[in-house]
C-alpha cells in the first residue's frame, strides 16, 4: 500500500491540476452540421478544422461550416482521418472509398501512391489510426502504419512487420480490456496500457522497450481518446479531460477542463488547438462541442445583489481594494475592511498610503498604520469629492454640489493635510469629472470641456469646450503624451494644447472610452461600454501626424472571459496596474483581471479566394474568374480560418488600382451585382498582426463581352468602317477627279478659246493701235499737207476777188496753181478713200483660200488697157499651183498700187509679175523697165518700211501710193524689198509667210 501511495504521489507531481475556465459552444444540425455524429477532428496545414460525420466531411473556418457530401459514392458515412497534415495529404474512408483532403477541398481519391500517405497490405486487417469507444471487434482486426513499420493487431496479439525486409515480430498482448482498447500512439510510438499493473509500456519494432508507472492513466475508470494524425492523447476521468504528452522521457498529464456539464460517455474524438486555446470534442449523438478557454479572469462579490464595480485601488501585488474595503484577486474576495462609504466612485491614497473615501458629506482617511482598521475625519463638506491629488507642497481637490444639479464645481488648493481652510478656491463653470497634474499645470476635465490651470498664476485656459464634450479621464502615457477619454466623443491626443481626435473602431464603441492602461510593450488597453480594445500607441501617433494612416483595434469580448462586455467608468480611477503585471478593470458584472503581456491577440495567418457563388451555383476558381454578362450576382467567398472573435478579422477591399480601401463586412464575401464586361481587378488585404501588417491577394474577374463588344469585333468594325470611308473617299475622289477632268477639259477648251479670243483681241488691239497710230500719222500728214494747197487756193481766190484787174499771165498762173492744187487734193482724197476701204475689209475675220495666179490675172486684165496706151506689156508668170489664205483684198490693193505705179512710169516697156517659193514663204516679184526710182526714194521707202511704226508719212513728198503699200505689207506681217532693175526700172519683192501649196 505504501508503494502504491508513493506511486500515486509521484503521479500527482506529473499532473497539472489547474482547470481552465471556458465558455462552451455546441454545434449540431440546428446550426451548421449536416449530421450529429462527429467521428474525428483534424486541422489541416492551412488552418481549417475538418470533421468526419455520417453524412459527409465538414470544413470549419471558425464561423461557418462547409459540408462536402455530394461525392459520387454510395456511402457518405465517414470514419477517421489518416495521412500527413504537413504534406497536405489527409484521407478518410467511407466503405470501400477514400476521400482526399487537399488544397482546402475534399474529393474522391484514387491514386494510392499519393505522396505523404503511407499504405500497407491489409492481410484482412482494417486500417485504423484512432480509437473508438466501442469494442474493436466490431470492425475486426486492424492495422496501424507507423514510421518504423506496420503493426497488425488482433485481440490477443500485436505483429510488427518491417517496411523493407518484411521481417515479422509478434507479441502476445491482450489489446482489449473490458471493451476498451489498450493501445494508443504518441510521437509515432505505440504504447500498451496494462490495467492490471498500472503500467504503460512502449513498443518499438515489435518489442517492449520501456515501462512507465501510470496509475492515473491505467485506472479502470479512465478512458482515452487518441489520434495518430494529430499526435494527441486525451484522458477522460472523473468528468474531467486531460491531455497526455511525452517530454524528456516522462509523461505529463495536464488538466484541460471540467466536463461535468457534458455527456462524456458519447465522446468519440477530441482536438486541442493550442494556437487559439480551444478544445474541440466530437460526440456520437450531440455533434461538436467547442470549449473556448479564457484569457481573462472575472470575479464577483459574494453577494449576488452587488456585482457592479467602479473605482478600485491596488492593495498589494496581486489584489485590489474597493471603496467598501473589499479586497479582490483573481481567486475572488480575499478580505473585507468594511469601509463606511456611500460612494463607489471615489477612492484614493494620500502620501502616507492612507486610503481616502467619503461618506455622507464627510471625507475619511483609513490609516495604513492600523492596517486600515481605524479612520480619521479629514473634511466635512456639503459637496461631493470628485478627485484628489497632491504634490510636495499642496493638496488639490475638485468638488461638485452633492445634489448633482450640474451647476458647476470648485478646484480647492490646500497648504497642508488639515484641510481646514483652502488656500485658494477656483470656481468651475461646469461639473468637474477628473483632476490631473502635469508639467506645472493642473488639468481639469468637466462635463462640458477641458480646462488648463497654471500652478503659478492659477489662470484658467479653456482647451476644449462644448455641451457634449464630457471628459471621462486624463491619462499620461509612458512617453509623456496626454490622452483624453470622453463620454460619446471618443478619445483624443492632447498635443500643444490642441486636441487631435483618434479614429474609432468599426462599431464605434470607442465613442465612450473610460480610460487607457498602457502595458510594457506600449499597447493601450481601452475599456468601453461594449468590449475591451487594444491598440499600439505608435499607430495612434502616426495617425496624429498623418490622417491617412490606418489604425486597427483589437477587440476582446465576453467569450475571452468577461462576465459582461460593459466596463464601468465615471469614477476617479477606472483601472489599476498591479505589481505582478496584472491589469484590473471594473465592469458591470465583476472585476476583470488579466496580464496584458500574456494575453494573446489572435490574427489570421492567411486567407483564400477560391470559391464563388454565381447566381446561386457554387464554383471553385484560381486567381481569376471568368463569367458572362448574363450573370446577375457574384459572391466571392473570403475564406479565413480564424477561431477567435470575428470582429478582429479586418478585411479591406480595393476595387481597382486607383480606388480607396473599403471595409468588407463580417459576411466574409465580396458581392458584385450585374457586372459590366471587361477585366475587373480586386485587391483584398487581411490584417495579420498588431503591427498593421497585411496579407494581400488579388482576383481578376473577367466578364466576357458579347461578340459586338469584343476587341476583335471593334477592330474589324473599325477596319470595315475605315475601308468604307476610304472607299467612299476614293469614289468621291474619283467622281470629283472625273468632274475635275471634265471641268479641266471645259476650262482648257474655254481657256484655249479665251486665249484665242484674247490673242485675237490682242492682235486686233495691236492692229487697232497700229491703225490708230497710222491714222494719227495720216491725219497729221493730211492736216499738214492739205493745209498748204487749200490755203493757196483760198489766197488765190481772195486775190482774184480783191483785184478786179489782173493781167492775163498772172491770172493764168493763179488758175494753173489752183488747178494743180485741186488735182493734188483730188488724188490725195482718192488715196485716202482706198486706204480706208482696205482697213475696213482687213478687219473681217473671214478667210478664203484662193489661187495667187487668178488674183494677178484679174489685176493684169484691169491694167492691160492702160498699159497698152503706153505700149507696155504686162505678163503673168506666177506659178498656177500657189494658193494663199491671207486677206485677198489687202493683197489685191498692194498689187494694184504697185502695178499702177509701174504702168505710170513705164513707156513702151514691159511689166513682169513672177513668183518664188522658199521654205514657208512666197515671194511675189514685180519688175518693170520704166523710168525707175531714184536711190533716195529707194532708201527712203526701205527705211520707212523698217521703221513703219515710228516714221511720219511724207505724202506730200512722194505721194500716197507706196506709203499705203508699206502700211498694208506691215498689216499682213510681210516684207517688201525695193531695188533698181538694170538697166532701167524697179523691182518690187513682196515676201509673205502664209502659203498654201497644192
């Protein structure tokens, strides 16, 4: 008996008997499970919890269950998990089918050589990796696959088979004791429980290699739940559950929880999540039970009617004292000093560590020297003491009227502890709520603002005023910054006498922040009316400098160990920091104790975007999702394995590269309605630490366009439109070109016609100018030449009329002169008439083709009778084949005048008219052998012909005939040459360019 007692005491040394407080959540078919029988529990490498049930496999992310039960198999009743978690190869079986859990989904598995899964031949043994609470014979013999080899187990034997040599080693063991399996695995080792001896034996390579005295485990009343894939062993004894571990060659048993309120006889499996400090228990009939172990300790007073706490003071290293004198620690009420007080809103220490409280208008000091059993009266007043502080020189208090008429208050300054007469009374316009001293100033918080008062001059300066600016507390952080908490307005940083408002949490619970406690890692802990918030001070200061900085708060709620989410403020002290590192906060239901350095902030490690619900149909995708425009709604699930308060899962979404971040609600999904076609980029980030680090992931949602919205259609359409436009332009250009060609032809024809007309007009103009010039010359000559004969005739006639008597000779001379002058005028007049007729005929545009010979012949016939009187012969020797189209009348006058002169000055001679053709010219030659022309006459006419435009006609000198000929030759653009005919006579050569020869 003594040996057994010593063994039991040794076992107690190996036990950790402190049971953790927890809150409990049950899940069944009413709230997420597809079936109420949970056979096994495992956590995959991605952080998801998986359950096997008799109606499918279930994935749990901490807030919702995702059931996989539509496998193409005839049996959905799944048993246990096996495989390798780290290699992402978790398997389970249903009948003869295997399901693989891989990449966060479940599917039928057919590849028996999949990496990470260890298989062996069966030998008619059923594979098993867990125990059940029923007799193993229900499933027959079974086998285990270990790293060291394979074990084949029956009721009475254990056979080891080496994995490579297949060498067998057998042990005779009773593997069943009173319908309980006596084998379990831990750290890839097989252990056997010997209930008779109270020992546990380790089996290595088929042989027993070590034994351990474990009466606690080898007790007949103990039951074990073990799982090879999770490497866990749990002991259930006396309505409590323990975890079993093997460390440094010793087994360690740790008490996890008291399960008095559970039906432990139905438990089939267990999994302890050390990261989130949660215990998952599977039941054969009650589904899943989750035990969430507390990080906080919450205490209450013994009296059930008084659980509300306000102001407290640190009493010693581990406890606090209330205004009632009650002393509390994590374990609850430790003692009661029974202070007389009617206010739980005020308690304070003085410089001698006496405790100051007030009761019915009196302020008492409970003396430290008497262990707070006696008290002294300090002040008797009709006002209520709100706050109290002191320095080396003075004591300071703020009071308000006891009737709480919100009519203001006073700041009172005392020189000593007698408190008989205040040194100074400073009236306050608003009721005070808090008094704080810092840097030579007193800061007074009121229900309507914040007041700064100088300790030297006591001059007041209103930092903030407002009817709704209700100051709760004034706190100085370790780095010297002042922080102000308010009722309904949030909390502020006081910097350079300016209040900078801090951002709120998502639910805006920080609007009513009671106080701020700072831990040694510079985190602020802020109690509110709805939860406790944690934030790093550095992030708040960064926000104060840059309002674009993001600030995230971590929220703790009652599932972390509070009795209520509502903490209390409104007292002079709203929280304490104990010497052992614990923080103590008053609440509406108990005092909350916790160590901030040991209190975890749980954040997601990763998240996944791979599931979508498209118009009610769920699909899986990777990185991108392609849908058509007929889709009305897309829900992208944001799968976050997270098993703590979901309020702390901060998910932000950016709908495009240039958009702002927006918060994703707790639905954990991105919803898109009636998406437009195109490529939509969404960026999602999830907060993963208190340092504001995020995990970023992107998803492309491609909404396929209709055919007329595709880029190719647009390109083809643009090409077709461009081609049509080009075709139209070309057709239009061609039409315009054709029109232009027609217009050009018309213009060219008209231009030619106009040019011809202009040329004709120019020619006519030149001719008219020549005519005018010749006419001017002719008129000038006529005027000059006709004046003398007419004047002579007039003088002669006047002389005859004035002298009645003239001798015959004189009269004969006068009459002779008159006769010659009259004859001269007659001949001159005839010449002028002929000249005028020539010009009138020449202006005609009518041209005719005639034979030169015929023209000469006509003139010959005209002058033959006259020439005959002078015995002169005219001969026509012109070539009959010469045809001309020059003006016939003009040429006829020229020839007429030349023949006339030749006939006049030829007696008994001959006149020959011949022709010559040289190139494109025709020469008409008229030769006579008359008296001829003098050299001066030839020179005159030759010079006159060369300068016909400039020379003045001298009709009075040589007569009108040849002058007329020269002018007409010029009109015909021809030439005339004069030379003497040897031995006598004259030769005239008329040279004409225009020639037609047949």
